[in-house]
C-alpha cells in the first residue's frame, strides 16, 4: 500500500535493527484517515473469503480491525490482555510471548463471542516472530471457528512470523513489507 509506505518513511522511527516505531500513526497516536484506508484495503483483499467476524488483540490492533470490520459490515472482537471484573468466566485463553514487552502475557476472548463454524479474519499491526498471530489462531481453533486469513499492517520479512504461518497453508496479506531495518534505514521489499 503506497500511501502507508510513504507515511512509514515520513514518521517511522527505527528503534533498533529489529523494531520500528510507528507511534505517530498506529501505536500511540492514531491517524484516522490512514487507518480507514487500511481497513478499506483489508476489506478489498478479504471480502471474497466472507468473514463473519474480525479478530485482533488489544491495543494497537483495534483501530485497524475496527475499520476493516466496518468496511466488511461485520463485528470486531479484540482479545483482552487482562481479565476484567465484568468479563465472562468462560474464556478461550492463550499464553503468548510479547515481542515488544519481552514478557509472556495471556490473551483471552469470552467464549460466547466465537462460535463453531464462524469465519474469522485476523488483523494485527505488526508481525515479527508470529507469536501473537499464532496465539489468536489457537483461540480460533479452540472455538472450532474457521480462520479465513490473516491481515497484517507491517510485516518484517527478516523475522519468521509471516513465513511460518504461510507454511501452514494460511493466507497472510501484509500492507507494507520491510526487508531490513539495518543501519537505521527502512528498506521495503
Ligand atoms: P510477534 O508476536 O509476531 O513476534 O510480534 C507481533 C506483536 O509485537 C505485534 O502485535 C506488535 O504489537 C508487536 N511488534 C512486533 N514488532 C514490532 C515493531 O517493530 N514495532 C512495534 N511498534 N510493534 C511491534
């Protein structure tokens, strides 16, 4: 997506040769128009797969999953990272290593929000090693729902996440593919 790549070059901060900060548009401040364009693009890519729901994990996945769901005319569910007092006791939960926090966290979805046979589209902001996506995929599997694909805003090709999920026969679409962050430079594929 050319507009996204242009904005990444304008505002992206290379924190290390592994991590790109997009706090100006995605991970802290949100650019509503750009996020809407991403939602349109994911909807265009995945509409034919007929998703019943869009699933993401809080917090940075939420705006993108929301605009995608809005364009597709379906609900959006976000996996929570903390159990709340109001949350159902009956949840699907998975333990996933967090790439940016360097710790292991639990992600959970109330079981009544995912049903057997429902067609689920996963959306997230970044894919690095693929742990977050694999955790969400396991939740979809536990619910006996059907995964129709995975949409990622930024795929870092020098990490293995996207590749490992594609190798399982799952369709992964990314809007910007980064080949390298070496020497403080953002190099697209
Ligand atoms: P993975 O689980 O694929 O290793 O990492 C994906 C998760 O870690 C994403 O949900 C995202 O929040 C975070 N993440 C991974 N790489 C980056 C990065 O380069 N920049 C930012 N801002 N977040 C990242």
